[in-house]
C-alpha cells in the first residue's frame, strides 16, 4: 500500500520532469548596446518550464538589463528572445503575459492593497465579482487579509514585498520575474521571505527568473544559477555544481571563498593534469588543520600535507576560520566547531592537509 | 511599434509647439526679418534707432534702472534669504509664506499701493504735512526713488526664492566642518557658505534683471515721464506708429541688450557652477556649451520652483551673538513690512466709508465693494478676466502637461533644447513677447478678440505648466509605469490609471499658476486687446494713476486676498499629498 503510493508519486514526478523539459524562455545570442558599452553581450540561455533560475553577478554585470530585455522594457540591439516558441522581440511589454516584482516593489501608492491586487485582473478584463474572489484568496495566501484596505505606505517592508509578490502572481502569468526581490529587507526578514518565495514557487510551479547579487539568496532559492560577468554568462549550473565545480576563477571566488594555488612554493600534487591558463583551487572547508605532531590518517596516501603558521583565527559561530601562512601564500581553513577540538592560536605551527581529489582546476 | 513609441515623445510636444510657433515663433522670426528690411537686407531700422539720442538715452536708462533694481534686490534679498534659511523650522515656513504672498499678488495692485503711499497727497506726505515736519508735500513720487521702491518691491520675491532654494541645498555639515577646522563664524560664511550660494545669486539676479527689462507699467506709474523704459517706447511705437520694422528693431535692441548683459554676467559666475556640475558628473556636449550661457538662463526659471522644497532641515548658525540676532530680527521686520504693508493698506482702505480714498479710514463700510459690483464696466472686465483665465488654464494645462510628459521621455539633449524653446515666452522680456504675439495674432485677425487674448496668454501659461509638471514628473517613479505595463495595461491606460493620478497635484498646481498668470497679465493684454476687450488689469491700469474711482481699492483688495486663497489651494494640493509618501518613507526606513 505504502509502496503503491510511493511508486505513484514517483511516476508523477517523472511525468512532471518530462513536462519541465520543455523550454519556456529562450535568449538567442542577445546583445544590448548602450552606446559602445555592451550591457548584455551574446547572451544565450534556455529556461525550462517550472524552473527557478537565478541570474547572479556583481554590480553592473547586466543582470537588470537581461531581465528588462525579457520583460520587454528594453529592446535588444541584436539577437532574439523566444517565449513559448514565439519570438517576442517586437511585442511591447503590455501585450506579454508576465508577472514582475520590481526591486522597490513599485506598488501603486494611490491604490489600496486590494486595488493594487485587482489591477492586473482588471487589465485582463476579469469581472468584478471574480476579482474580489481571487483577491480574497490571494490575500489569505500571503497572510495579508487584514491589510486589504491599507495603502502601501502603511505597510512594513516585508508586507509590501508580499503584496508585490501577490500582485505579480494573481493573474496567473506563465512566468515570474523578480528583480532583487529581497534587496531592501534586513537579514532576518530576507531569510523569512526566501522561505516564503520558495514555498510559493513550489505551490504555484511558476517558471521564475530572479536577479540578485546576493549569493546566499541564489544558492538557497534556485534550481539553476547563471553567473554573469561584464554582460556575459560565466557559467550556468545547479547551485551545488556551481559551488563544487566552478568553471572559472571568477565563479570560484564570487561564489563563496576559495584558496587559489597560483604561485605556490610547494609542489602541488594533483590527480589531474593542469592545462595552461588554469589555476588549482580548494574550498577552505576541504582543508584540514592539525598539530604538526598529530597522527596521520589512514588515507594519507590520497592527501597532500603542507606545514605552515597560524596568522589569524576568527571565531564565527558554528565555524572557526584560520588564516595560515604557507611559505609566501596564505591558505584559509574553515573548520566546524566541535567539542574536544584543538584550537590553534596565531603563531602556532600547524599541518594542513587535503584530499587531492578535492582540488579543482578552473580557468583563469 | 517601437518606432512609434520612440517618436511619441516628440508628438506629445506638438500641441505646445503649434501654439508657440503660431503666436510667438513664426512672428518673432518674421519680425527679425522685417527689422532687417528683408528682402533688401539693411540695418536701416537699427541705424535710425541708434541715431536718435533720445533713444540712446532711454536705452541707457533702461539698463541703469534694471541693474540698479537688481543690485538693490540682491543687497536686500541675500540677507533675507540667509535669515530665513537659518531661522527655526516654524518661523521659516511663516517667512516663506510671507514672501510668497506678495509674489502671487498682482503687480498692478502693488504699484497702485505705492502711488497711494508715495503720492503728493499720499500717506507719507499726509503724515509729514499734518505733523508739521514738512510745510509742503515732499516729492516722493515721479522720480527714480519711487521707481526703485516699486520695482524692487515687485522683484524682491523673485530674488529671494532662488536664493532660498540654493541655500537650502547647501550641505549643513560643510559649514559645521569648516567651523570644526577652526574657522570663525564669519570666515566659515565667507569661505564656505557664500561661494556655495553663488548659483542662487546668479539665478536670482538673472531673473530680476530680465524681469526689470520688460517692465513698463511700474516705472511709468511711479516714475513719470522722465523715467521711461525701453519697453514703454516699444509699446508706444507699436500702438502709434505704423512702421512695424522700426518697432521690431527696438525690440531686438532690447533683446540684444538682454543677451549681452546676461552672457557677461552669466560667464562671470558660471565657473563655480561648472565645477560643481563637473563634480556631479553632468556631461555637457561641446556644441551645446556655446549656448550654455543661454541655456542656463532659460533654466533659471526652474530654480524658483525648486525653492518649494523647503522641508529640508537646515543648519542654524550656532552660537549667534545676541546683537546679531537683534539686528537680524530688525532687518527681517523691515523687509517684511516693506513687502506686506502696501497690500495691507490697500485692503484696509477698500473698507473705507468716505467719499474718497483716505488712510486710515475714518469709518468702515463695504460701499466700494458694492460700487464695484454695481458698476457694469468693472463687472464686465472681471468676467472677461475670469473667462479668459479659465480658458487659458484649460488650454495651457492640456498642452503643457502633454509637453512635460513628452519631454521627460526624451534624450537629455533634445529635452534641454526643446525645454529652452518652450520657456522662451517667460524668459524673454515680456514686452518682446507682446510685440511678437501682436504681430502673430494680427495676421490671424485675432487682435481684439477673446480667442486672441487666450492664445497670447497661453504661451506663457504653457511654460509655467511645463515647469511645474516636469518638476512633479521628476519625482515620479517610472517603474510604476513599467509595473502597470507588465500587468497588461497599455500606454494610454497606464497614463490614465497610474501616471495621471500621481502627478495630479502638479497638474492642478500648473493650472492654478496658468490662471494667475493670465488673470494678472497687463502688458501683453494691453497690446493684444486693441481697446475692445477690457480685462480687470487693463481697467485698473486706466485708473492706477488717477485714483479718482475708489472702487479701485476694492479691486486691489480682492486681488491681494486672492493669492491667500491660491496659497491655501496649493497647500491643500502639495503639502497634503506630500505628507503620505513621506510617511511611507519613514516607515520603510524604520
Ligand atoms: N539606460 C542605460 N543607459 C546607458 N547605460 C546603461 C543603461 N542601463 C544600464 N546601463 C549600463 O549597462 C551595464 C549593466 O547594467 P545593469 O543595470 O544591467 O547592471 P546590474 O547587473 O543590474 O547591476 P546592479 O547589480 O548594480 O543592479 C552597466 O554598466 C550600466 O551602466
Ligand atoms: Mg540591477
């Protein structure tokens, strides 16, 4: 019986997986020039139905431009954008079907929460009675039923954010665009809203494209992340793959922390051969720190060990972060705090070691 | 579709430009040709003008009076603005309202008030003679002194408002920083505050100077025949002589003087401004910089509107010495008395019960108001004025709002050039606008018609509306429009449902100013109306110097009380609507 339910669920997931294989949105070699500056350059990207895709990149890398191109507020200089198999390059934004959450929410300040939510329905010609119904349901969903008649200015930042999200979703658009949706919120609220957005994504199953420069947000929300740099895509992958197997040095350092072995004085022993113009990296949490005299592990033949001196130690809640000088370079080590652990202080000699298979080779 | 969208901004300015070209642009161009004797091309008209010493005398006198009045305005206006800016919040608001009231009051009424005060049988002389301080009336009127008193009185708010707007935006921490580095109060003022306030000095001076150049009613009423201004000469020529070429030449001499003096004056102080702009990172195209001085001149007008952002907290000079405070208070009292008492006197006089104008009245009554409303010549002129002003407000608000909306969507370069052109009717000396409008409407057979008056008033009113609505649009978040469009609202519905409701205060404010501008207009009106349509200002103008009909006091009082009403309207429109976003802001930050 239990087995039966399980297999049914499995089958269902397989079907939906197949469905989600269809491409909903496609950028085809899109370039947007502002004068001589290419805000977006030769961008090609496919987004699958139901996917939560995040565009991540430093300031000025062209994220907003990419989103505005998709929304139809900016026309591409060259290339094409295809939505559900139809080119939309010449379709004005108001003829497209999409929900957008703007960075500063863009709630209409002269309309109440209810009227804000009604707006997209009204524009689609939904009858008043149906509108009231839908708005009521949506307000319940975002826990704002008591605030329906407030003006946006009378809401807190988090509440405004939820109204914006509700307004983008209420007319059931095929996909959702979020521009730095949590940028204006404080850390605590941001975490709450991440969970909220995630659960709404699960519930409504909308294809979502989210722009952010917050890597934590990208990692926790997305099915896939696109890392952009200077108008180009640097790498596209799942959060785990992106963190574990960054393709370039930029991705490795932009997403989390990485030790780069560029001009190391010790001979780096890897299982892989390193082509030119690449650099070997290792994540700080993959490096083990121990006293020089500590007994070695049984898997020592798979590891490389170097000795160094502790330069700095920072205690950061669940983690301890060491900065260790090895010859002329500095290696960062992150260790989970556990009881009975030996703590090393600046000036102490230590031995570092890591699994050779944990080294990654990335392009410069 | 995209092409249509990018071309639309220019389309939106079309109604404004049709109006502008028809009433101002085309006629002034053909007047220029005419003054140059086209198609024969010669400077005959100019030579004739310059060959008459009387003309040269008037020209020099015009410059002299304008510079004098500007200097006096600066000397009085700068300390006034400084004291207002450093006053505590509540006093500051009161002072600003007190400066705004005379600014919104009809210049004609204020001129009338001064004839009552300074006249040979006016208030001051009555007191002097009655008290035996003078045996016969002292000549206070019909001389240069009276001209300055009257002109400065009218132009002073135009000096104070731009100064205020610049002084408000001076970072208070800069002065504090200078003080912390050991600068004494006066040094801090001299080395930090004054240089930073120079753009305001420039704006205010330019506005006042150009305003003075176009004056003729006040100098005529208070200065008599000797104090003729070039603008008076132009009006006389236009109405008396048939030689339009000669009139046009005189007008272009005045325009040339304006341009020359302004470019010298503009260049002088522009250095500091350019540096400030450079630091902010505003790029200016090189081909524009030739017209830069002109362009800045056209942009000055916006400054006085920006003055309305006075919510800013300001630096109050700490540790003021007592006597400085007393001196400041005394100075402010004198300035405020100067600005406000003439209007008050007119209001009080209008309630007099006597058979002729007297101050203070021995008894009070409403008889002159009754007389006003029973005299059909007064009521006809009142209804003419109201009718024209309403039409102007409707027309100019429509064209100006569309233009402002279109301008906001253009590239900065085209925007600045087109704005410059749209603002010409309020940046050129008014008499030149009058000559051009006269010529343009003459060809359309609209002289002496209400339509003609409405069109002539609308070009200036349109400019006011553009300035005010553009300022409102600058604070408008364009993302709200994008949001509406992303919800399938087309451009028209987006404008109607989102943009319009949010910029409505600006539009209504623009309409109010368009109404005031038309309702008070006397110079252009006197040239266009062809004696057949009498508006209230024209009817007043006939009576200003004579003081025969005491009803004029009642009219003046009505016109003085009107601005208070307007201020109230503006208060309701602006402050109340502004309160909300501010609260939102505070909450978002909390
Ligand atoms: N309207 C515009 N005109 C000219 N240049 C522009 C315009 N919009 C964007 N740019 C330029 O294009 C580049 C990319 O801008 P974009 O706003 O897409 O960056 P972003 O990744 O969203 O940055 P941020 O994280 O700071 O928001 C920037 O160099 C920017 O200066
Ligand atoms: Mg951005």
